[in-house]
C-alpha cells in the first residue's frame, strides 16, 4: 500500500522555482500547513542579493493573508517557523544553473528531493524574448539542474492545458512531442528551429536598436517584441507567445529529462480558491476576470465569445492539491506522467450559466461608479464573430466618440471634450485588442480528458482525498461564483487586500 501523502512529505527537501507566483504560494502554504515536519523548502527568487531576496520573500509570500491559518497556529513564533522552513535562494530560471552561486548550487544538489517548476510568465502578449527565456529555455535550465541532484526523486513541471489550444474534441493527457518536435493539430516546431528562433530573437533586437538609433527606448522595443512574438507564435501554429513557449517548455522537459521521474501538471483556467486556506483567495486578475470586472462595473455589456462555450475553470487549491498528490504518488517512479487539472470533462460549466451567476451577483450586490452612483447590470451579451464584435464596438462606441470629437471642434473646444474623446478611444482600442487576445480561448472546441487525474484520485487513500481534494465533480458552480470567486475577486484584487 502506498504511503499517505503527509507522511511522504515528512523530512523532504523541496526546491520551488516560482514560489512567489499565484499557484506557487498556494502550493507552499498547503505543504507547510499539512506537513510542518517537511525538512526545508528552498525558493528560487530573482533578486540581486540574499538580503533583497529575503525582503521579497517576506513581502510577496510570508506576509500575505493567504498564510493566515499558519499565522494563527504559530502566533508569535510564526516568523521563526517560516524562517526555519523556507530558505530564499538568489537565482533566475532564465540563466544556466538557475543563476545560483556555485557553492550553494552544490549544497542544493546534494539535499533536494523534489523540484517543482511553476515559474512562468503568463501574460499572453509578453515580450517574445522574455517568454522564450522563462517558459521555454527556463524549463531546460531546470532539467539541467535536476540532473545534478544526486538524491532527486521527482520533477514536477507546471504547464498549461492550452498548449493544445488548437485541438478539437477530446484532448488527451499525452505529450505534444513527436520525435524532436512538439506538435498538435494546429502546428509544430522542432528543436533545431527553437535554436534558430533564439538566434532570430537576438538579431531582431539588435537590428531594432540599430534602426532606431538615438530614438530607441525600452518601451518601443517592448512593444515591438510583443508584436513580433505574436507573429512568430502564429507562424508555428499557436495563437500567442504564451501557449507557444509553454508548449516548447514541454518539449524541453520531455526530450531532455532522460531517466528523471517527471510529472507535468496541465491546469486549465486557474481561478480563486474553492476552500483552502479559505474560500475566494486570489492574487492578480486571471484570464476571465477582466471581462467579469468590466461587466460588474458597467463598462462591458457585450463581448466576443462562442455562446456554447464550456468555461474550463479550476480553483487554485485543487491544482495545488493535485500537484502534491501526484508528487507523492510518482516519486522515484520511472517515466513521465501528465495530468490535466480542469473541469470541462467531469463537471462542465456552460458559459451561459456562469454569466447568469455574474448577473445574479451584481444585481444583488451592485458596484458603484466613480461618482458614487449604483451600477445596474443587464445580462452580458456574447457576439459570435469578430466581425460582429467590431461592428457593435463601432456602432456603440467609436461613432459616438467621433461625433463628440467633431462637436467639440465645431464649438472650438469650448466644452474641452478632446481629453474625454481620447480616453474613450483608447478604451475602444483596448477592448478590441483584448478580444483578439482571448479569441482562440473563447471559441475553443476541445475538452480536456482527465483520465490520468481521475486514476490518481482513485488510487490515493480516503484520508488523502479528504485532505488533498481535487475532485472537480464536488464543485458546486453556483456556490463557487456567488460565495467564493466574485466576492474574493472584489476583496483581494479590486479592494487591494493582501
């Protein structure tokens, strides 16, 4: 009989790459809360020195409200407990040897049992060079580090289910690699092309600087590299640089891991916690939240999407629980194991249903506008094509703005409407840009098979199921949206709480 998960974690030394991220923090908190006898958790932190790494760990992790239950448990000794269990390590996933100083690297390689790589830049339109360094080449750097670890039992690599975003029908928990290529129904790229792509990135940046000369600025370069990344991703068959570089990251893991026991976790749309350490905790605006917030504040009455879309949402605590269970179950086991952590297969959520929940919540708990008036919402309308979306945006936003502009010009700026027109025009352009970014996900026709994840769930003990719940069938979506996610989003993101 397999060892129960909490007992497995006892005395383990873990390296987390990406512990300051949303998922990384939830994973870290759950381990410390359920197994305080874990030996040590090293956290790779991008910083200039140990002192600044410690300060970042304190401000971005230890002081967060997420750790409230641990703070209550240890009271005055909370800081002392955290200091004995969490050790910040100055480094950078984008660098060789993870940027770790040599003597410390050797110490880590001798001690670490488990490596968790949750480091990623998740912005869809991030600079191409940054996305490639962190999401793709960073995965290779982690693998190289793992090969140095003499006692390593497992690598847990966090990917995304949407590396297969162009697929149709059932998406299986299988590698997207064929030989030396990463591929799916929409496109493919080879290892040799990746090397060429990295060289192209360097050449493109140098050429851009040369052409602009004295007019060069980092902001101009960033804008150009974001656009360049989108073009390159689409050339290879992926809709944006994020999912493309995450797919390349999987190629790196699978091809270079050799005999390292490896788990790849592919979450879908990670949102606020369902239950742990308390309902609704979230950090930052996640994938569907700009639409939800814009709707609640009365800034969005329609958007682009397939009205029959299955919204594949997964609470962050379930992803963390699945990570922990998969680590315990597969450590020291040869091979690669892939787990989709999502809801579309076992507990599908229709987007029309989620919009009803949004309407019900904001009808009962309306937001207030900047001038203090109550915002009354109507049900969000979805438009089924980009052409329809642009037509409505032009009819209801752009044309009125243009009329406003002409009137102000005729009246010689008497009412000073130019700044308002410029502001509203930027909002129009932003909405259209957002629609372009989200379009592949809002018309995605696939559903993610979770057979491996379900098999993992069935094999862990009843006690483990109680402690590390990742059974998506247990989610009541109405309760989740009305009692957890929307209140949590308004409290921890819009309200600014930690």
